[in-house]
C-alpha cells in the first residue's frame, strides 16, 4: 500500500489502495481484499494522511458459536515529514522521511490499526443469536470487591 510522493503538488490528493489480507500479514480471521481510502494533504514540508481501511472478517460468535462475517474498519491519521518536529500532536502517528524518500508505505499502519479494530467481544447480532442450550451458562461470579463489601456490610449488621 504505497503512495508515490515525488513531484506531488501541494494540496489534497485522494487514493484508493488495496492489497490482500494475506499479503499484509493479517490474522487468519481477516480475509480477502484490504481496502484503504487515503486523503493526503501536502503542505510545504509535510504530508498529512487520513486513512480509512476496511477488510472482511470471519468470526465465531461468542454467544451462539455460529460463524459470521463482519467488516472490520479502522480510521487513523499519519503525518510524514522531512523535519523532526517535537511539538507534534501526540495523537498523530509521526514519521520522519529521509531526504531521497519518494514512497510512503502505509502497510504497517493499516495492519496495526485494522488488527486493533477487531472487536474484543464477537457477537453476530442476528435475531437468532442465543446461547446454545447444551452449553451451560457460566456461573455468575461476584466481583471480589463487592464480595468484600458484602462481608463488611454483614459484619456491620452484627454490631
Ligand atoms: Zn451469535
């Protein structure tokens, strides 16, 4: 997922990049084409990139254990510059370009952000989604902090 920045005029440029999930080295539950829509703003000494990436995910639902598909998408910004600027907003990913560099490769950033965008709790969100009957419900465990409080309350009651 590369952008050629040589002889790029100042202003806004947009790109639609794609590669395969496999090439990008994404996890096995992310498959097919990874698309990235890039808005690049070039100013005198830096490139500001806004990237919106998405890929198809195939997951197993945590609740009903069915396979389901869901698009995983991530949005992030990156700044590429020839100058090192320590006052940069820390929220942005900041990359220093070498003087003769004319390619920006966003592959690693896309990989990182898409991987982070995979939900921790995987739910298929279908109306049929239910915990299978043969799977016993996990016993509700009480938060140890609440347990302590309960004991405290009880002992106070005895006073
Ligand atoms: Zn489900």
